[in-house]
C-alpha cells in the first residue's frame, strides 16, 4: 500500500459499472444501494461521476485486461466538476485476484475491494479520501450480507444471490480462487430478501449462485432443504409470479436435492421452464481433462430427466472451444452433442489460459486461429438451434413479463417463460404480465400479439 496519494474532496456522485456474470450485477446493485445509503447520489447518465466503482470479472484474459483500459480512460477523461480526477475503486474478481498488482500498476486507483468485502466500502472510501489508498480482499463468509442496507426499488426481473463460491476446481477456471469455497446463504434471510424484492417491484426473481443447485439450508422447522425447498417457500409470496435459477452444475443434480429440483419443474407452476446447465465439451477425454464430473452420455441422460417432467423446457449451456489438447475429432463431438440437445440458447468461448490454473500449463495449447475457426462453427450451430427453437414456439400462447419500452412508439419488450425476448404492441406498463400469442420468430427474438 502506498501513502503517496493526497487527500481529495469527498465524492458526491458515484457510478458502479459491472462486468462479468449476473452475480456481479447483483453485487453491483448492492454496492449502489450501500453508497446511496451513505448519502452519495448516482451520477446521471452521460455525466462524469466523482467516484467510479469498476466491478470487474477475471474469467478470461480479455475480461481482466478491460479493467486497466477502463482505468486509463477514466483517469484521462472522467474529470469531476472541479477538474480533479475521479476516485476509482476496483471491485469484483480482478480485485480479488490482483489487488496489490492493481495498486502497483494503476496509481489512479484509490481503493480495491474484493467480492466478499464490499460491505466495508464506506470505511475504505473514507481512507481513500484522506489520501490513504486501501486494499481489502478478505473473505469473511457472508459477513457482507448482514451489513448491507435493505433493498430499495428494483426492476420487475430481479436477481437474488443465494449461493456463492465453488469447490469444483475445473482445471481452466479462476472462480474457486476469486470467489472462495461454496457457501449457502441462510433460508430465512433469503425468504426475507425475496419478500422485500417483491415489495420493491420484482415480479420475477432469478436465484443466483456459481453452483446454485448446490444451495442447502434449513427451513423454519429446522428440516434440511435443497434449492427446490427454497423455491417452494418463495412461491408462497403472493406478488411473485416467476422464479428462475442459474448457474447449475451437473454434479449437484445427482443428489437427493437435485432430484427434488428436477421434480419441482413438473410441480411448481411459478418455476419457469428453463435450465442453464453448462456442459463445456462433448468429448469425454476433454471433460476429464477439464475435471468436469460428467461425461457426454451422463449429461444427455440428465437432460432427459428434466424433459420427462417438463417436455417444453428450454435448455441452455456454456461451451469452451480449444481447451489444451482438443483435437478436431474431439471438437466434432461437441458439435454432435449440440445437435443432440437442440439448445434454446447458449454461451460459447475460446479457451483462455488463466494464471495459476492447472490448464494454463498443460501441453498442446491450441493455436488461436484454430480456436477462432472452431468457435465460428460452434456458434453457427448454436445459432441454428436457437432460431429453430424460436420457430417452434410460434403459435404458442404464453405470458410475457414486460421489462422495458421498445424502440417504436407503443412497443414493449419482455421475456417469455422460456427466456426468449419478445416484442409486441399493447397498452401495457413495465412489470405487467401480458398474455400473448407468439406470431413470428427471428434468430434472437419473437414477435408477439396480445390476446
Ligand atoms: N459455475 C458455472 C460457470 C461459471 S464461469 C459452471 O460451472 O458452469 C462461466 C463460463 O465461463 C463457464 O461455464 C465456462 O464456459 C467459461 N469459462 C470459465 N473459465 C474459462 C476460461 N479459462 N476460458 C474460457 N472460458 C472460460
Ligand atoms: Fe468454474 Fe467449474 Fe466452478 Fe463453474 S464449476 S465456477 S466452471 S470451477
Ligand atoms: Fe467473472 Fe467473477 Fe463472475 S470471474 S464470471 S465476475 S464470478
């Protein structure tokens, strides 16, 4: 830590910019609420903020590099009203992984705070204002949740982090290092927070966790429950119409709690027919080298169990191409799996070697040009399946949760139960559940007509 910095005027306005996964989005919202409770005001759109919190992601090299280019840009152009430089705070997973390095490399950064320590933002801010640059990357499990202010106004579709961290140690992944070991937030806290989210305007809640289906807790009678038990409790909240969860891991579907979760898809009408279950590869050799616990056949069999209870369930996944040693034949197995599943949507990435992970030093790293070419073929296949899934939805009647205005007058945008974007013209408002017929399919969205 350096003490070279000078005291600065306390910030009056702030902006939180989140990168990476939905859990970072949730953390970003909570940091904004915390700063708001300290009397700071969110900067208006297009205006410079006195304090900028970069809530960063470390998952791939490009994501991690983005923080330094953002810092450079902000320190040149982000001037405060009096012409001074803004206070830059780095939060999130890059902060956790490279806290001291950021301080050394970027003198413009006034404070660094990890994903488990951001409840201490106000105290760190005071230190930074006094000219003492501060780093806090402690990982006290759950301390932050108790120390955060209550939820205020939220969008109709809200996030709720229920589980954090990962014990799986896939050989390519930084998450177990940046987010720590798996922990579950207590049942009663989550029911209370969900209630407050609904009071603050949420109609849909997406339960979040790096391995959300590993969540476990005790209900009000002290009985052990898994995610399905929590979902059942939340579905008793009258104003809550829809429940989703993400991201799931195949390994945690094979337990008793996993079985209950699969069953819930056939029983709980508030639980939406959508499953994001990353597979990463269709090759058993690659899956083993990745330290994934499943093989391709086991993964497909698991999806069949979901389809047996909820035949219309929309499936989503994550893929990595070019894992060290991946051959053309092994990549072809991924394409085969994609065709076998018929995903409604998916995320796909080129393998990115991450310092400190086992895969980064494996032999036979795949050439970037080969990765590019494989990613293109994979994305073309995924795009075809997404379009086909959308086309097969035409003619269905369903509800769309209105999330925002469209570009055209009188047009609204929202999501179907299968998490497709739908647009339609109606006399509606944000937060409405509008019953529609799906009338026309595009590659990424559907046109709908109110019933
Ligand atoms: N816990 C979730 C995913 C967390 S990270 C799960 O296990 O499914 C989100 C996605 O980023 C991963 O599913 C993986 O597809 C991708 N990813 C993670 N590390 C990566 C790396 N080093 N290079 C490329 N993609 C990566
Ligand atoms: Fe990363 Fe694997 Fe954990 Fe997912 S399960 S967060 S990919 S280590
Ligand atoms: Fe990125 Fe951290 Fe999420 S590395 S994907 S922000 S858990």
